[in-house]
C-alpha cells in the first residue's frame, strides 16, 4: 500500500482496571501494525487523549477530574508538570482550541477551558459552563452528562454533546477565555437518544451525532455563520432484528466524505454507512466484528486507509485495512493493551 505517513500512536487505558495508563506505539508505515515503545502511569485513568506534534494531553477520568500534558518530542512521555484539576467530575473528553484546552465532564455535566502555556502545559481553569436538563432514561439521564466537547471546523463555535439531556449545546467562542461563551443554543434530539459523540463532515456543512442509548446516527446540517445545528435524519447503525443491549461509542467520517463508521459496544462491531452526494442521507451497508470486546473508541489513521478499534474489555487495539471501493474494514492485526480506551495519532 506504500507509505502512509503515519508516525506514532498513543493509546489511553484505565489504570483502575489494570491498564498501563498511556501507551506509546510506533506504527509500521506499510502495514499499520502497532508496536508498543513506552508507557506511563503518571496520570490515573487517562481515558481520552489529544495531541499536537510535540505535546500529548490526557483527561484523568476520576471523581476529582484532571488533565495532564506530556512532552512527546523524544522517545519517552515526559510530564509537563503535575496534573491540573478541570473543575468538573469524571471528564471523558478533551479537545484543543488555539491556546486552550477544552474538557467535557460526564459526572458533573459541564465543560471547562484551560489556558495553555508557551510549552503547551495547561494552566488553572479559566471558566466552567454547567448545563441543566434530563432525559427519560431513569438510570442514565437523571441529569446532564457532557460526554464530548469540540470546536467546529471554522473555529468560531464550540459544541458540547450532552448524553444526559439528549442535546447538543452550541456556544459562541468567548473572546476572553477562548472557550465556550456562557450562553448557548440547544439542539434537541429525540428523547432517550443519549448522544455521545459527533463528527463533522470534511466539507464543514454537516455533522453526524452518534447516540449511545439509542443506536442511531443523526445527520445534521451545520451553519457556521449562525451556529445552528439542524437535525435532518436519523439512521440505525445496526441491522434490523438485532436486539439490545448495544451501546455505540465513537463515530468517524472518511476524509473524502463518502462514508461514516461507528463503533458499537455490546454488539462488538463496526458499522459502515455510506453517505450520498448531499451528505444528508446515510445508508447502513454492513457491520463487521470489532476484533475484540467493548470497542470504546474508533480512530482513523492520517492516511484514511486504516481504522483502529480500542477494545476496552478484551484489552487490545485491533487495526483494519479499509477497502477503498466499499469502505468495509478488514482485520489486519492487534496489540494487547489492557483496558484500552482511546487511540490518537501524531
């Protein structure tokens, strides 16, 4: 397949479940194979990661909630100071904005902004936005649960996905904090959807919201002038006749905008959905086994040719070659990583 340009991978894992913390791995440019090269338990339960070429960031999904930063310019993971509290409980996601780090807190239903220093290390929390609301699920939706936060492709807006109240919150970018302004628009999804993550189409005019409690992919129009997210269609990510429990976890859009993949825990599969020329109609093509049990995260390598599933309960990361014509992933190998939760590339 030739050189893909992929360099390094970093894998998060739950130390409380026997994980090694953050695992660094080299990536074979020809095969996509991962080889572990280093690991650190310097931060507890680093369940989600984000990276630049020189710095890796991790949330600590603990009751206190923290973020940690690591210099990755050498062969080791060198901590950039001590972990910093995020002002929220059980953070599950983080994302980079210019000069800022954004974190989403499942436990407290909030998002935070932390400024980044010249070396990339996070400083004390600059602001926290807390949500209100609930949904119909008596076990999972008694209060807000912010599961993801991310800037939109234009960099003018910040979106937070709230599983607890079936909503996506859209904030303008605050000129002072560099994070979400206090006021927001709310895009409501059908009760009981339990939205977990969203991903943008490479064209920047559509977003795809993956439900965790209801296995659906909601196609939305995105207007980056007004900050309006408009749902237009909902699609199941499982074939007819598949019984619950099935808990989708991660959604990925192809670089060419022709398809979407979703990881589904319980069913332990990867769903393949084709997009039409409008990017508004998604059709389920098939599902394939994820190569393990409980795929918590799904990542596409920078070449767009390989998918990587972090299978939490079987303790491995499986990689797949993506068939160009159909988008169907074919298993190619796996790396043992106990309690794997996330994969990112630099």
